C-alpha cells in the first residue's frame, strides 16, 4: 500500500521552489525534500525553511516603495499641463485649489501610508481615469516587412510609403521618376496594355523629319 505524503522542494538556500506529493520511499535520502507536517506548518512556494518551520520571506519594502514612487511620478507628470499659465488662468479658483490639493497628495503619498501594499492614489479633479506603466513605452512604428524598423527611423518624407507597403502593381518604386521625355508614370497605360493601333509605343517619338504618328507623310 502506497504511503503518499506532501513534500516541499527547497534549494541550497532553503527557499521553497515547489510542492509535490510523493511516497516516503521516493523522498528517502533526498535532502531537498522536506516533509510538510503540523510542526512545520503550512507551506507556499517562495517560503523559507528555517529552524524546522516554513516562514514567509521578508518583504522587500524598498522595491515596493520604488514602484509606488514611479507610479506617483507618472501621475504628477500627466497633470503638468494644468499648471501651465495658458491653461491655469482659464480655471476657476475652486478648480485651481482642487488641482493643487491633488498634486500635493501625490507628492506626499509615501508619507501618508506606512505600507506600500495599501497605497491608494487620489482621484483626479476632472474625473479622468489615471493610467501609469511600470515599463517605458516606446512610440509605435509602422510595420516593416512584418518586422519593426530601427527605433526612431522613418521613411524619407514624401518619398516612401509606410514601411512594408509597395506601390500599385506596374508603378515605379516610390520616389523614382520616369525617363526623361516620357510622360509621368501616372499617365502611363496599365501594365501590359498597348497604345491604339498605328500609334508608337508609349513615350517614343517618330524618326526625325517624319510627321507625328497617325498623320499622313508630309506633302500628301
């Protein structure tokens, strides 16, 4: 009869990396497998095994406060336009006071709470939803053949289409001109079509001294 019990898998620093059910015969002699009992207490991945018990790891308050400050700075930056003279002077005294208090609450957010996990940011006076990102968001670039173009590079102004797009079939590459003496590309017939019967190929002229194509010889 199998004897299945619960074990915690720990690394060299006694941090719990996994929890599994296994037979005692399988766990025998494996130092990385710690039997979970009433004495050791409940266990969760990420706990630390010390002095015969599983304990939650110490919180990294510095890292948590860093996240809060980053979010706070972004929220303040999103309202910098409000205090610009051209906008600020259009607000009533009541609205100005509301914005002053909002920005002040944001600046003092790390002093208003003792625990970063319970921080609640104030609502904007205009009622707009606030947004903040923990990662730097780069401007979006147009597709480049299914990939992204080098960051910050754009096609030459007025010459290139958005990355990955091609000109219509039969048209020259964007930015190129037809040979000298020929009509602009947009005046050419569709690719593969010929001019009316008796007319020369598009863009060609009759030999020197001959009348224009379609006209009778001179003197007739």
